[in-house]
């Protein structure tokens, strides 16, 4: 964004408490131009708390994959039924996230944070005490409601109070949160389940989230002005049908690849697509009066449009790989769940640790020198996974997954920074909500695409006489190869990303 110093009112009443000239993204006092750019202690503390909270809620997302077998045994459910612990979570996230722009603007930073962490803490406690599977699914839905608010709140707060000159560095730290939490989730879950059972997975997180909520009550203050606009019930209904229908349909697509379903996945998918069109029409009409639930004027930015497209492709590759690798390692190659969790750990740790480094490089070099080689690495990694078979050495799988995560680390930080940095400040919350919604829908799409391709191919291989393990790896190879082709198209989009105005060096 270009600086607008001629329109800034520097009177005390115009500056929120605790915000100095260096804290405002669109203004740097000339006398301080050469001084190190830092956050105030108050803002640093708020961002640190938001990152810890985000780590807690994201960690929770990936714990169910390892805990599911124990839950199935204890609550006497099938694998298909158990998958609703993940599907219901994604459905809720996809529905809640579009409302976060409105909630953050209406409630303010402090109230939005307390709402998110209160809901998440209540859902986590309910999960630990759940007597039946229905109650457990309900607990996951409640958790997802809090999670859906937290990430857009973190992004919006950072874009509001962090100067553009150090925004890449801070976004790199966010990548640390986004990467380490999912990587540590399965490992943590496996250890806890082995020691104390699946309920302890929820019990361990409950006091952490309660402490974060308490700290938020003491520390978090509003960093922007609240907007008193009425909510649109029709927009909420359409978002429920649109994003819920699309995610539900995509999640069912993989399951119905080899067997008849009670409902065709194309029914909810069709309803979702039609409702999505109606939702877009409704937002375009209401944004004329600045009352849209999800303001689509964010898409006027070329960088934002490109970033959303690349984000969708990257999430397809990430979630598709995450769903297939544990299946292959355990069901085709015979490894234990604990070892399967260790396989994904090095890549996740590398992705997280590289976050701050990538952020600093972004501040100096801009997005394209990072994203193009990053996406090339993702493509190479998926190609390597497309060569997997029952005799593939474990180190080769670890290497491929490691390259995948490193490539994504060079992609996500520039994506977030370039997309959000090209928006006007009043659109930050809507831009963040849009990106996070795309993440959920694309994640469901990646899961459905990879599982459906693997299932169709493996079924045909079994019919031709292949063993179950050979058929499974054969189906996975097809899914990974198609995924590699999809990811390769993102390299062309990345070449068009531009350095946002207001950055330190062009």
C-alpha cells in the first residue's frame, strides 16, 4: 500500500492508546526513519499471546488422526463414522470463518479473542468428558467455532499494528505456528494416547487454553476501531449452505469412490455451488453500504487474487499428502502409528523453524525469489512421493515429505504477506477471513481428490490380481502424480506476484 501521510491526523485523539508512529503501517515519522523499527512492549505481548493461542487451537486439529483407532474401540464405532470427527471440524470452520470479518470489526480485538478462547476451552473440556460419540462430535464442532475465529484474528491484528518493514519477519513467526502445531499434533497425540488414553488428548489442552484465556483478559486490548454494523442473517444462511455444502460434498466424494453412499456427494456439492453464487451476489450488493459479511472488494487486488489461487493449490497438495501418507505407511508398508507420526515430524519442524528465516528474506527480497523455488520444491516432493511402493526405503519417504514442507515454508509466508499487504486497512479482517476459508475448502478438495484417485486406482488394481498393499501404493502413485501436475501450475501464478507498495526495498 502507498503511504498516505498527507491525510493522517497526528493529534492525540487520533492515535489509539499504546500506538506510536512506528506502530502504524502507513506512517513513519521522518525523524525516526533511520531508527530500528520495533513493536511496543504492549503490542509484542499481545501478538505473542495470540500466537500461543493459535498454536494451541491448531495443534488440536491434527490430534484426531492418531487418536481415532482408540476412540473407535472405546466408543464402538466404525472408521467411516469416526471420520466425522475431522469432517465436522472442517465443516464448522468453513462456515464460521466467513463471519469472522464481521465479528472482529463489531466486537473488537479483545472481545473477539475472549469469545474464541472461551468457546474453544468449553469444547475441549466437553471432549474430555464426552460419554458418547455424538457428544464428542459436538465437542469438535464447538472447538472448531473457536478455532475459526482465532487465525483471522491473529492475521488481522498483525496487519493492523505491525509496520510493513518488519511484516515479513512477523509473518515468518506465524508460519512457525502454522507449521509446528500440525507437525507436533500427531506425535503428541500418539504419546498421550499410549500413556493415558484418548480423553487425555483433550484433558492436556484444556488447562493450556484456560491459561491463555486468563492472560487474554489481562493483556489484550482493542487495536482498532469497532464498527457498529448490523449482521445480515441471509448472508449467514447462504454461507452455511455454500461452504458447508461444498466441504461436505468434497469430503463425501472420496468415500463414495468405491461404494454406494446414502446420499450422492453431488447433492450437497450442487447445493453448495448454487448457494455460493447466491452468497457472492448478496455480498456484492451489501458491500455498497459497507455491510457485507465477507467483503469481496479484497479481490480487486491482483496480488490477493493470485495469492488465493496459489494458496488453494498449495493446500490441496498439503492436505492430500497428509491424508495419504499415514494410510500408506501403516496399511501398505506395515509401520506403526508412532513411527508414522515420526515420519512427518522432521518436515513439520523444518517448516516451522524456517518461518522466521523466510520472513526476513521476504522483507529483503520480496515474494517471487522465494515462492518460485518453493513451489518447484513442492512439485519435486510430490513427484518423489509418486514413485512410492511397498519396498520404498523409509528414508526416501522422510526426504520427500521434508522437501514438501520446506517448499511450503518458502510459499506460505510470502503468500500471506503479499496478499494482505496489498489491501486497504479496513479490508484486513475480510481478507484474512477469505484466505482462511479458502484454506478449509481447498484442504477438503485436496483430501477428496487424493483419496478418490487412490481408491479408484487401487480398486482396479485389486480386481486385476494385485495384493492389497500393492494396490494401495499404486493408487497413491496416481494421486500424487496428478497432485504434482496441479502444483506445477502454481509456479506460473507465482511469477506474476508483485512486491507490495510500502515495503522496505523494491
